[in-house]
């Protein structure tokens, strides 16, 4: 990675923030777990970073807590507002409860009841507004301006990015040997920006590969245009990453730290959910399986063997009634990968909008 002095200073700034982030007052250090069946099938050592084991079943608690704990006493007294489809919402709700901060979470009206209850059970006010995240976001920003509460971005904030970057700090401490690439799910870019900043500053030889749903590939579009763009529409099957525009702070890092961006289909996500279940007996949400689906595509395209590849298993907030659909589509997605397929029907991907949890 050839970076300018200014870019190196930016990475150093984030590394210092990551090292100082007090996330473990609430978040946990998650395992970096070998996936033996996947490793054998793909001919590479596959490691899963189990962020689905966080208290809110998603990595989002890291960034949410790091942001809230650093607010001034005056800001804490006024309260916070955010917009989210689910995972960030639950992270903010839990962090706010622990810190004694009043929190209002604006969620799309289509949000599954599971996620709404997850927010309310942690003491926050859940306000349902709009048919999708952009509408909820606009409403939340206006509400923050009217009430004087602090808006907590799901991804476009340096403190949130630094909190998410603690994932990379753990990975490098947990696996100090050869590491070829880290695959990271991409929505608004907070997670990949934090991971990329930390890894590229300390271990620049490790490839950082973003993985997006082909129905919400805002980072790929931004890198191709060399500027942030707004997607005309997004699919919401992987609603944890259903974002139309990459965050400004995240893109500042991603434009020179991300080596490659892959996109995967909904069927490939379903197949990856099954792969993770087979190896770990855990059930991942669609956006949580993005990184593994990306690894499978990467191995199929490049033919690499004998490498050590890490997938961020970013979350497990999926509605139980969605699992039938996932199981049906998994067989089709398996046909696109080098893992032995479960069925022979041609793959179909319609960008369907199923009620799964994320954000």
C-alpha cells in the first residue's frame, strides 16, 4: 500500500483512537474460530470472527458504546437520537441504558417486531417512521435538530469507526502468524474503515476485501466513481447493509486502504448461512454471512490454496420465520460456489425483501 504522509497520519489517528476505545466496558472479546469443514472444502484456512456473540448479537455495540461514552455530561443529559434498521439500534439502546442516557431510536415502519422489541426491552424509545432506512434517517436528523439531542450515526462518525476497529485489534492479537486477507461486510462502511485503518497501519501486507450485497453495493460504486454516490435503490434482504451511500469518514479511509470489493447474491448469502451453521451450529443473519460468501467467491475466482482467510461473522439478528426461505435458497446459492452443492435447480436472485434483522 503506497500511502501519502497525510494518509499515514490519518491511519495513525484512527489507530490511537482504536487502542484507547473503552469498548470492553460493555462489549466482549469474541473468538476467532476455525471453520474446519469450510477450510477443507475451500483448501484454505478459514477463520470466523464471531461478532454474533456480542451482547446484542452484532459488532455494532462496539461503535455505539465508544460514541456514547465519550459524550460530554451536557450531551448525555440531553439524550441521543439515532436511526437504524436494527443492530445499531440495539447497540445504542444497550449503551444508553448502561450510561444512564435517554435514547430515541427511529426505525423504518417495516422493521420486524423482533428488532423493535429488542430496542424497547433495553429501555429506549422506538419510533417507527418511513418505509426504509433513508426516510428514518431524515426524520431522526430533523428530530435531533428540534430537540437538541445528539445524533449518533450508525457508521459515519470517527468514534463509531474507532469502536468497530477494535475488531481488527483483536484479530491481530488472536492470530499472530501469517494472515493473507480479511473479508469484511460493507453497509455504510464503519466496520471496514475501522478494520482497514488498523490493519493497514500495522500489517499493510494483509489484504482488506470488502463484501457487499449486489443489491446495495455503495462502496464499489463510490470506488469506481472516485467519489461517494447515492444508489437509486437498494434491496433489503441483507437489511443490515441496505445503505444507499457509503459514509464520508469511512470512504476517506476505504479509498486507499481497501484492496478489493466483491459483491454476492442473496442465494449466495443463504448458502453461506448454511455453511456457517454446518461448522458452528450458529445461525447468522444475511449481512453477517456476507464475508464468508465473499471468501467462497474469491477462492472460486482466484484458485488460491493454502492461505489464511478471515471472515467477519458480523451478526445473528434474524427472524425465526425467515429461516425457511434461507434454507430453500441455500441449495441454489451453493451451486455458485466450490463447496459441494445441495441441489441442482438453476440459481435465481430477485433481490427479495425478507424481514431479517440488521442495521
